[in-house]
């Protein structure tokens, strides 16, 4: 960290107009400083922030004693010292506060009870100016001695004082003929200037002071030149608690592009022709989805897609432009999935990432990695040598939310190139019939506070992040949590998503840890983004309920149990855990012992634990919950013979059914988090299970996911038995552990023990599995899974009955057989009624999923004397799963014969008119 102390003269220089050449040179020197922060006036003391502004006039001090005298001290140069037992020193003055009987607003109830203090009416107009300096709340005795002192959390005051800022439509830098406008929301800043540059690494061309709007808190300037294609950053003079008065050289939260490693923001009009690939304006969009349930999604990391694909030219591997090589192995794979019925590719984060060097990143010595034993520790050691400096990260460390990541560009130094190339990628995917979704992470930033790679806190300290009761930034999401309940953080998120939808034609968004966002903000975002795109944009996300916001502690969350009725989809752990067993946090012996529905629970024990038939029956019921879309109202005959709505069934102390409509449920059994399913099955299936059978088990899980009502979500490589060599958390495990093989020769199981940081404690369990050659699939196993998966997609695409629109549709048209106490628990039987349903294609459909190792016969007298035949996709000579053609339907008795570990679909055509 480079921090230098500056003088008051330099501080004043930025606001002078018509300064001398010498002074102008000094100002430019500020812009060219290699540091990122200058301390103009160091803090005399550091305070926690145990109080909070409720609005512009009142504040709450939780748990403060009722006795004493309350004063709000202020200082323009951060000189306040407030030591217990002594008088306050260094303040410019103090404002008297009086205790009130005002109720604590619900948004602040989490802080607890305490005195609610109010300013005198005459002092209220002074507060906007005082917020630009240091404020310390002090409780004193009658002699003026300090009893307690604290800083005050500022968001409540700023949201009240500057509510009009939410309506500002054009924050950021916008070039136009003969002028460029800069706008930055920085209501607590003392001064703001914009430094402009001709290039990403050259000296500053000019420094221009910005003017402050007291109504909105926005600083702005109109530079009388079109600076399109130039670069900029801001010099912001602001008080930061603990640091003092600082000048931060900082990029723009609204930056639309950047130079290498995000050192400077790029000035661009995203509608300009120069930033559009050839054909961008005339390229037809992919087919619109009629309902959210039509979505079947392939989750894909940009670098994973091509870095290991020799059919992609070397310069494009790992880049956006790899997708433009339509003849590559990877693009042929995606095109085949699209023809089968896949609708969407969801890209792991492509916004600007804080942890990946955009140029000259390191790489492990692949020559040393190859040929090592499959259970060796050397691979992960070599990968670990470059872990912090290599080109790889999943990207859940946002730096600039609205700018494309530069490491995926062929020239990260060129702010235009990454814009054009990302659009080329979108065009290429649209061109093969796939919509494009984007994984977004607005719940945290890469860094906060006064760190060099912090943006938001260095512009409005203490505002954009969610704070705990002492004023420290909450980190329950792994990093510095943002506070989208604050008006301008909610606006930043909404504006950013609207930008991606409008200017990059993103068709959908997956929100990381969406349960940390307010439902109301997400619903506002949905309306705004739909308007920006000109059509409905699909929103899904992780609705997990945890951390400082859990159970609605601070607001109504965009979480599983609170989103029903919103139309926004959340990932369902109900079917996921039932299908694969255990939970996301399993470690040690639990990774072996917690078998699931497809990998042997009770019926094919692996010897690690004794399971009961009741456990299998409960798992079968939870699988049916997922197949019914996890909708609250669906009635299910459960294993004990009772009929219950899914909302009345238990899942780990929560309702098993939580959604109001199937589009609010995202079904999955594998994604980028945790082990791949192939790796989990290596742990949970009996060791004697052949790789051919392991491939079948994986496709049983695929069938359950494909036939489940709701959104179908798959991790890239799931269909080709992807392994990460048992890695439970490959977010920075490099290319080695995240490889994909589009030649279908290898799934990369047994390519070394995974990184020790997240897996080392389990090496004793993992080592013998990786060393066992019988667990590594042959190319024939991979090909079987690939082709069977495509058939399952085609079956889902063939009928809207697998994609029902409403909870009422599911209640009327989905019926489960083989339920209750007398069921064969290893077989799921579902019937879908197509009568009068648009797009059904068939009068009725019966699907049967047999996860057992043996053939099963299921008698369904209600289905006797029908005209069922195998689904045409499965009844082909070239069908991926040839065993399915052994399935039988006995018309006289309604008995279905299902081969071992096979998913079968029977269809009945509409009678000819």
C-alpha cells in the first residue's frame, strides 16, 4: 500500500479556477501520483460506530445509558479526541441533542433499544456540510467529562438528505459531441476532481474540478470536449474514520470499461458504433422463452470453456473470442446441446474481477504436472505456487460491477476491446440458438474500507457496505458485504443489471447469495431491467437464508421462503440433497456415509453407515417434491400414507415446498460449488460399481433434474462426467483442476490430490479413491453420458408438460403413482396429463425412474388399456441409452417394466381426428 501525506495547499489546489501554470502542473502531478491515497490530515483518534443515523435529524445509540448529556462533536480535520474521564479535544464545535420518545424504525430494530436522540431544528440545515467532516457522538457528565464516545453509521442520514439522487439517470462518464459529462455521487466529499488521460498508462491530460449539487449529493462537470476513448479517475477528498481527511485517487463505481488491472476507467458511449461488432444491431435474438420454466441452463466459466481446447487458436483460448470459433470442439458441443433443447448458457462472472492479473499472469509448469501419480500431492503444490498470480478465479470478487473483465480479452489494456469481444461472445452464443445469462455478485465487493482495490468505500466511506453493531463491515458472504437496502447501493445494483441487459443483451441473471438482498429491491430491479431490455428478463438466484440478515432480521429478504409470489427463481436444495445425499457442507466420513437416492441409500450400501428403509422412503418423497417444482400447494401421498401439501412436509426444519409457482424453483444436482456429482459418486457409490454403471447413475440424476417442474440447471461438463479430482472448492484451483475435455477422452478424475487448503484434512479418504484406476471412466462411458443427456434435453423440450407454468397446472396434470407405504421406493412414477394443454404434444406421458441395480415391474391399473409407447427420442436406434429399449408396458394390466438404473418415458398420442 502506497500512502503519502499531503499539504493543505495541495488540498486546496483542486478547486481553484484559472490557476497559474505552476499550480496547474501541481494539480496534474496529483493525477499522476503512483499512490492511491494521500492523507491530508491524519485522524487524531479512531472510533467504532455503535450509533446510527435514523434519518437526517435523529440517531439511535443502542444500549447507551440514559444518564448523561449527549452532544455531537464535529471537526473539519479529523482532530477529535474523546477519552473517557477527560474533556473532548480537537473539535470545531458541538451540537446539543435531546432524547425523544420516537419509535425505532423497523429497518434499524436489529440494532436493539437505546436512546433516540434528535438535533435541534435550527441545527438541521448544518448537517449536510458537517457530514463532510468528522462527527463523534459523546455522552458526558455534568462537568463535561467523557463517559462514552462513538462514531455514527451514516446511511440513514444520507438516504434521507439525498433521496433525490435515486432519480439521477446518468451517473458515470458520458461522452457526446463537443462535451463529456462526469457525475459521481459523493455527498460526504469535500472536493472532487476528475483526472483525464489519453491512454491507460500515460500522463494526465487535464484535471477538472466537479461542482456539488446539494439536492442530490452528486458532483458533476461538463468538459468541453468529446473524450470518447480516453481514460479517467477521480480525486476525492473525504473523511474516512480512522484515516482522517484523505484524497483518494479512485475509479468510478459506474465505470463501463477499464484499462489493465482496473487502474483507470474508460470513457465510452456503449451505444457508439465503434463498440459494436459487425452485425450487432441486426443480429436476431434467440427465441424468447414463453415462461421461466422453459429454461434449461448450462453453467459455464469463460476460461474453462476453451483454455484446454486445442481446436481453438492459441490467442483465443480462455478468452471471449473463443466462442466466435464456431468450428471448435467446444462450440460444436454447445451447438449440439442447443439442438437437443438446451436454452441458456449462464456465464460465471464476466464483470471486472479483483483477484486476477489481467496481463502477465503466471501459470504452473504443465510439463511437471503431467505424468504424476493420480494420488500425488505434487500437482496441487505446483498449482499452489501460482495460485495468487495465475489467470484463474471463478470471479466472485467484484471490483467494478458494470465493466467487462479484462483477463478474458485479447488486449486488456484497450478499454474498447473487452466491450467488443464480450459482445462478440454473446452474438456467437445467440447465433447457435443459446440465450446468455450472467452470474452477478452484488452481495459483496472484493475489498472495502481504504484498501487500494476498494472503490465504493473510498468515495462514500461507511455507506455502501453493511455494518455490524460496532460499525465493522459484515463478512458473512466471505467478503465485504454490500448493503443493497441502502438506497444508492440498491440503485447501483439496479442500474448495473439494466446496463448488462440493454447494452450486452443478457437474457437472464443469476444472483449470487440473493438472500442478502431485500425482496423489494429485487422486485424494483425486475421492473427496471424489463423496461431497459424491452422484454421480460429472467431472474434467478441463491436464496439461502443465513448471516446477519437471516430470518428477516434487517428486511424481507429475497430468500427461498420469502420470495414466493415474486416470479424470481431460487435454487432448491430439497431435490438436490435427496438425489445426491448429504448436504453442501459435508466433510470427512460424512462424504462417504451420507448416500443419496441415486447413489445407493439403503438399497446399495457402501459399508460406511447403516441406513434404514425409512430413510430411503423419505428421500423418495423429497425427490417427488422436486419433481413437483417444490410448490407449496401440491398434495403428495407420502411414505406413511398421509396426504400432505408440500409446504407441510419437513425439510431440515423448513417447509419442503416453498414456491408459489414452478418458475420460482431452480432444480439442480451439481454446480460450480462443492464436488462434481461424479466425484461425489466416487465417494458414495460402493467401490465395486463399474464406471459404466457410474455413468448410468449420473444420468439418473440428470433425468430427475430434467423431468422436475421448474427451471433445469446443469453445471458445464455434468453431461461428460466432469471430475475435479475430488476438489470440493475449485474457485482458485487453476486450469489443472478445472479442465474440460471436449474430445470426450478424459474426465480428469485422478489427476492429483486436490488443493490442501480446502481438502487436505480429508486426504486419507481421497487418496485411495484417486489411486484406484477402476474409478476412472472410459471414453465409452463419457460418450454414453453425453448422448443420454442430450436425449433427456430433447424429451424435456418435446412437451410443455415437463415445463408446466403454474402451481394449478401441476396440481391438475401431475400425478405420482407408486407412493405410500407399499411403494417400491427405488422407482419414481409420474404421469402428466396433456389434454387441452398448449404445447403438450401428447395426450399423456408416464415417466419412470428406476435407480435400483435390478429391473423393476410397477403395476399401475389406472394406466391399463392405454396406447403407450416409448418416447420417440428413446425409441431410436441411435438413442444414447440402449438399455431403455428393454422397457415394456403391458396394456392389459397397466404394468411397466423398467430396466435397472434407467429413466424411461412412455407417451400416448392424441387420438386422430
